[in-house]
């Protein structure tokens, strides 16, 4: 069980170091994600890697992101080979200002002796920013998504 928490922390530490390969190493593939509309999406390492590269560029440039932290973690269920985690992540700027948080549900599994994440379901971000800054971030996100799709 503590090994699964270690993998969750390694995932965030790698994100903070901008080391996407190390972050990808914390996931089993295929990786599963439950979307905001309730759809179950299966994603490959290549797809997730590209999404994370784009997300990292966005948060650094437009949100002025510096790092993320696991603000809270709760083990909901656990067995010998599977753990359900509820996490609350904070997004922080270099000055320590927490500008956003997100609840997430992860399923960690021990497959062939290795703990990694197999599924994630995130709730929408909650921002703590002035409306003009938040509007700019949302507008830029829409523009980027329209360009991709």
C-alpha cells in the first residue's frame, strides 16, 4: 500500500522536474481515464506523453505554474494488488501562491510485481485567480483545443 503512495508521489515529483519520461514510468499501459462526460478512454504512452507535453507548456506559459503538490491523499480501498486513492492536488506559482486545486481519483495496481497507476478520473480545476486572468487562461485553452481538434 505504501508503495502505491510512493508511485503517486514519484508521478508528481517527475511533473515538477518537467521529466515526462519519469512521469510516464509511473503508469501501466494502456492507461484508462474517465472523462468529464463519463466516457472511459484508453490511451497509449505516446498519446499521454504528447498531451502532457502540451499541458506542461500551457501551464508554464499561461498559468505561470511553478509546481504542484499533493495537498491531501486518502486511501479509499486497498488490497494486496490494488489501491483506490482520492487525491487533492494544488497548483502553485514560484512565490508559493496556490492558484488552483483539483480532486482526482486514481486506481493503482500491482501488475507483475510493479505498482503503477492504471486509471485516473479528475474533477474540473478550481481556480483562485482574478476574473480577468482566469478569462485569459480559459480563452487561450479554447484556442489551443480548437487548433488541435
